[in-house]
């Protein structure tokens, strides 16, 4: 048994939510010496570039969570043309949604309906569209931004487990993104419906949005909130953040002609990922990237 598979298996019996909430309370600690010790150790361990931060002094943050969700300097992430990455991280998979299925990792896929909390009507909008998944490691900038402009129509909280979402787990836990706790944000855009799914993970204490503040953790039932008053966000605007690392899954009704991107390659928030394909087709590079075999 490989170390990666062992790491995935030992997560099954763990009390995911209890561990995550305990870490969340510690991350909110405001005891100066303790939070400073944690922040400086984290910076050393993950080689965080504080020169990009709006506040470069580690001691200025009131808690570890405030440091972890720190804003960047203006202009630190230029916004490219076309469809852009919503976050810094690893572009773990991207490509076509083939007959309503998205690729998780080699040998694993899952349905759009499962990802969206069992909503078959919503999933039907993305039946032959496109998707992209960005994994945010602990060392990454942890605010999530709009990959294109849109108007929020509905927000859906979907309860679930909190498996880790790193590469080892995505390769060994089936339906990972459709099993974990997640927040589904449905937007109307000039290119049709778009779903931004913020997936919770082990040690992720909470998910926040700019329009509702902290949303998770909630109760163990699916909760839907529709927005009669429009919430409009332009491309590149912040839409949410994770308190510790996780994953964003994007689904688009219209197909995307992705650039020559590398699977498991690093991306930065605002980096161009591709353009919407008016011919409703995919490039050979996309098909190779999204193949489960």
C-alpha cells in the first residue's frame, strides 16, 4: 500500500468536523505570543512571501485566521483577458463536462448533480459545458475571486464530510468533491449559468462570502438561499475565502477553449485560463487533460 493511499484511508474514521472546529478555535486565538509564534512558524514552513501582502508585518495580524486570509497589495494579481483563475493554487483538472460528469483525478469522476447537492435541474444546465478545479494549498493566497463577471442567483449549503482535498486524497477517495461539505454559488453571466463551488476540507474551519460573511459550519441539512436583490460581482472581485486550504470547482454552461495549461500545474488568481468557445467544441489539449484514463 502506498503512503498516499494509507493517508487517504486513515481519514475515514476520523472525526472530521470536530478536528476542524477545534483547529478553527485555535486559529482565532488572539493571545499575542501564541498567534505570533504560529504565524511566524507557518511563514517559515511554507515560505510565504509577505512582500505581496497588503500588511507585510506578521505581528500586525490579530489572529492566525486574519493572517491566513490576508489581502494582497493592489496590483499584486493582474486580471487577464477571458476566463481567469479564481485563486492561487494548483489547476488539478479542467476540460469538458462529458454527459454531466466531471473529472476528479485519474480513474475518478463524479456527476454535476452530486456536486450541486442533488439538484438535477441545476446540473442539467452544465450537461455539456466545461469545468476547472483549483486546489489551494496551505501556502497559497486564500481569497477567492470571480473568474468572470456575474450576478448571484442562489447560494446552496451542502453538508458533508471534511476529507483532505490534496492530491493524495483526490486520487484515492471516490466522489471527494461531492462528499465534502461545500457551498454552491449560482451566478448568471454573459456566457450563461456559472456555478462556483467552494469545497470544505479537513482543518478548514469555515467558508466565508463577501455578501453573507461566514457561512459554514451549518446544520446537517441542505440549505438554499435565493437572492431577490441582485448581488453583482465583476471579474476579479473577491467573492469569498477559506479559513485554511481547500478547493474551488467551477462549472460553466458554455464550453471553454482552454489555453495550453498543464494538469497539476500552478496558477495564480487572475491568470487567463482560456476563452469561451463560440463553436461549442473542445481542443485536443482539453480532451487529454480531462480524460479519466
